[in-house]
C-alpha cells in the first residue's frame, strides 16, 4: 500500500531496469521503500560518520541524526548492512558523497534520491556532484524541500541556484519533496 508521496514517485519512476542511488541513507528506512520497487541496482551512499565539527564550523543546528557520533553512526551503518545483506542488487558505499560519486561515470543513474546534509553549500555540492551522473531521462528527488532557518536549511535556495545554472527544471511536490529533471 502506498502511504506517502515519495512512494508514488518510486512507483512511477522505479522498475526492474532502474539504476538508483540514495545519498544520505541514515537507517535505511527510505532505502527499503525505494528497493520495494525492485530497481536493477541500488547504491546506498552515506558516510555514517560524526559530523559535529562541520555543524559547529558552519553555525548549523543539525537534527538528531546529524549530531550522532560514532556509536550511533556505526549502529545505523550496521542496521543498513543487516537489512540488505541478502540483496545482491543493493550496494552499500560507506563514503562521503563527493568521493563516492567518482566511482560512477556520467549519465549512469536513472534515479537519485538526495537527503544528505541540508545546508546550502552541501545541497548545492550534492546536486553539482550527482547531476552529471544522471541520465537525460532520469530524475533527482530532493527531500526536505522546506524553509527551516533554525536548522540552517538551505535546500530551497540551493535547488534554485542549481536549476538556474544548469539545464534542469524542478517540480515541487507536496510533503517537502522536489523532483529535478534535465530539460
């Protein structure tokens, strides 16, 4: 049963021929929803690393999993590994977004879900990093498309900058989701 708008997007854009990635996996809850639609390949990319210094240096108040350090991050990484341990179509990459992206050629992915750090620079960097990896017919789905200045969110302005500077357009969907597609 479809429970939220993301699952409608997944049902529409993901099938047995889809090569997909999720950037910012956390505990794998969303990854399980993506995987339900049986993509050909699903790459789960997250550093699962303490980033408190980043938040302090950039004066950002992170949400709870952004503040979590080693013990919790290791626990979440192990949870994700356990969830997908018997699924050969899922590949888990424990690495930072930009570093992981270098493993893929341009025009490789049909579907990319971005839910990493939410400050302006990080979101824009993820879009610039992963945008070229997207096939012409593919989409990028960005989570948390909302104003949250108290948390240092820069998702909306980063997406606006990216679509203006690149050959993409956006569609904002109810429930804080934005779809970006090449023009």
